[in-house]
């Protein structure tokens, strides 16, 4: 047995495989109450913060708890949709509003 020992370098072939690994996590922004008046700005800020960390297409906006949407809220939802977010609805009126945004 010789005095020479073989030690692996810290970088192995497996590490290059790890560099190709991409992990994505979808996020849901759940809105409740009214998407109207000052709450539109609050919702917009929350959406911008979430989409700063991940692509908008990975963000679902859950509207199942929303009971009223004003024009500012509709504009925000349109912006979210154009950014790539999916809108999930629950109530019939909200579904109607979303369908109107699509035309």
C-alpha cells in the first residue's frame, strides 16, 4: 500500500447535474371581501410582491371569497390575467365578471 491516498475534489459530476435542476413552486393569492376602493391597491401590492419572486404564470388568484369588485378591481384583474396569472372563482357573479374581462 503506498502512502498516496486518493481524495475526491469537492466538485463531482453529480454537482453539475444539480445545476440543471429547476424547482418551481406555484403560489396562490387568496382575496376575500371587496376588491374595491383602497383594497385594490392592497391586492395589487400583494400581487406585485408575489410576482417579484416568481413568474406571474405561476400565480393563481383565488377570488372565491370576493363578494364585490369595482372598476379598479376589474382593471387589476385584467392586469393580472395579462401578466399570465390564472384567476380562480367561486361565485356566479365573479365568474360573470371574469368572463367579461376575457372579451
